[in-house]
DNA sequence: AAAAAAG
C-alpha cells in the first residue's frame, strides 16, 4: 500500500499520519485531531486497510461515517485510491441517489463502506447492509457526527456493530464535551493531537481578513476580491440555501464562473457542481455549510464568508477549505451589524487578536496587493482588516453600482465571450489564475508544491500537479478602475 | 439557529 502510494509520488507522511498510523495498526482506539488539510483521511485510511489485510473476504468489515454526501464521495475516492493494489473494494453509501448501484456493490462483496447516516440505516433496516462483521469503525468529522443532529443515528449504527470493533474518531475540532461523549463508544481511546497545544488550530498558512459589512455592498466587494491578481479557486459560504442560490445567480450575471452546492439542489446538481469546481471548469463555488467540512479541492486560494459562521469551529472548518497541504490561502469574513458579537466570540476562541473589524471599502481592484498582513507568529494569526491606502477618486460607493456603470460588471456584449474564455482557461487546469496562491495570497512566494507534493495527502494525487505556467499578466491599473474586466478577461 | 441527513 505504501509502495502503491510511493509510485504515485506520495512519499512523506503528515504528522497526523505519522502518529495515528502506528497506533491504528496496533488496534488502539484513537481520537485523532489535526489541522485542516493535513491528511486525516489517510491517517485512518491506511490503518483501516491494513487491518483488513491484503486479500479480505467479501463482506463489510470497515465502516466510515461522514456528515455530507459530497464528503462521502470524496473519502470513498481517497480510500479506493489507497486500496488500489489490494483486493479491497470500497463503496459509497449515501442518499439522493438510486439504491441499485450501491446495493450491487454491497452484494459484490465490498469490504469498506463509506456512508452518510440516513442511507446507511435505511439499507441496514432493509437487510441490504449488515454491520455485524465490522472490525473497524471510523467517524470522520467526528465532532459533527456526535452533534445533536446526528447523535441518535450514530448510536444506532454503533449498536449494530460488534462491541469488539476498533473505533477511530477524526476531526480538526474536538470540543471537550464531545470527547467525553465519544468515550462512551470507545475502548480506552488515545487522544492524538498532531499539533502543538500552544499553537491553536488555525493554519499558519491561512491569512484571515475581516470586513465590517454594514453599509457595504457585499456582492460588489466579493466581485472585487474575485478579481484579485493571482486568485485561484474560491469558495464562498452563505448562511442559508436561499442566499447561496441568489449569490450564484448574481455572480454569474456579472460574468463570473460560479457553481452552487446546497441542500435545495438535487444530488445530481450537487455532484455536477462539485465536479466542475474540482476540474476547474468553475472557479467559484457558492456553498452553505454542506461544504464547510472535509472537502478537499486543490488550489483553493480564497475562502469568503459572505455570512459569518455560527461558531468558531465552523469558522475553522470553512477557512480550512484553503491553505491545504502546505499551500497558502486567504479567508475573508464579512461581519454584519448584528454579527459583531459572533465575530468577537470567534476571534477570541481562535485567538486571532483582532478586537473588531474595520469598516472599509476599496475601489481598487488591487484589493489585496496593498495589504500588509503580518504573518501569524508561531501559528497564531492576527486577523487583519483590508485598509486601502487610498479611496480613489474614480471609485464611488458600491451601493450606487446599479445606478450606472458597474465597476465590476463586464460590458453586456462581451459577456458571452468572457464565459467561453473563462471555461477554456479553467479547463486547462494550469492557468495562471488557478495555479495556487499568487501574489495576492503569498508571503512565501509561490506555493512550494515540490515540498508538499510528497506528503501523503488525500487527493494530492488526483491531478498530477502540472507545474505552474506563470504568464506575466497584464497589470490592472491601480487607479480609476471603472471598467475592470472580469477575471477571465 | 441553519444545515445536514432517508424518501
């Protein structure tokens, strides 16, 4: 298995993998905690596969439970890849999809089941799925799985597996009460934190930026951020499904190339959106918290919280969609008038050291290039506000956008062409704008792909990491940008 | 308090 990974260019394990794999191989119950984007999936995946052996008998012997359908698909893909040189079959069991294929895979003797709770229980109650021979059970995003919304289902699933099973819980966040609760399902678990206890859980390679959002046209400011030089893929989080649906329409109307994923869409639409985003056919994903956890997409340089998350754990998971596998990223948060308290709680919990967001707005397309954001010392980040050096004369308050020329909306007659160009650019997969954090994001210069490519990282192998083809791009004017083209132009 | 997760 390790050989198989090595042939795919995966050589050096992440710390969480270094620590959990030996313990997992010993059959020790594990609560594994590590920062976002540091390879937790294989942290449980490799010991899980090892425990089943090279040539396991047909039938379900390992169960991995995840909170969302998209994560289910992804984890199943990662495990399938890791198992590519063994006779172990992996099946994804989740809702919103036909039963037939999933049931057929089970009948075919799949040994590893990755699933969401509802469909797992559904199939179990229909006797299509038996958990009585499960040797290993994993809760991915474990704190979420033990949350009130899921706990009853999880208890049922546990109760259908043998008490002798090997149990592993993984997440970036593990609140104390959840750890206590988790022990009920585990046998003398060891709590592995692959992080310096003094360091906190924020990623040192993610920069945190915050706007006070009242009197701010968020759509407009987001549009500007989406034009940042060197921007790669971007995930925008909204609080509600409706807001996500509205925003994706607005941005696409402005000539951007966005897809949406949220629970009001059917599963086919959701999967199409995710696939397009992963492939780079869409470089913006508008999402509810369905995509806050676990989702691993290469070259996400920006996360934008259109609406502030409800708690600091959600903040951390959302922001963690960028800055993965050692790359740099930026997390931008808009704090509405009513959300100041939420922000202060998040800020305090994550120790980001910024008392309050600053009201500001920049008419400059160089939204980030004028920033001087201090890097967090010792992994502790300072949240920083965007403070344009000047508000240019040509700029006007964003609220007036609809009254006249838009600063970000491309001219009508060009928009069809823009879209085409954007698509072909994205499809190349190695365009300047999608090759990772550029000048906007980096203090470290270009993401050191070479240094991180070797890490045993879930999907780092899915695309071979085409080298960044850096084309010197036309500099946008730093002033008077009243007709700034969309990202593709 | 919203979203997610069965249909």
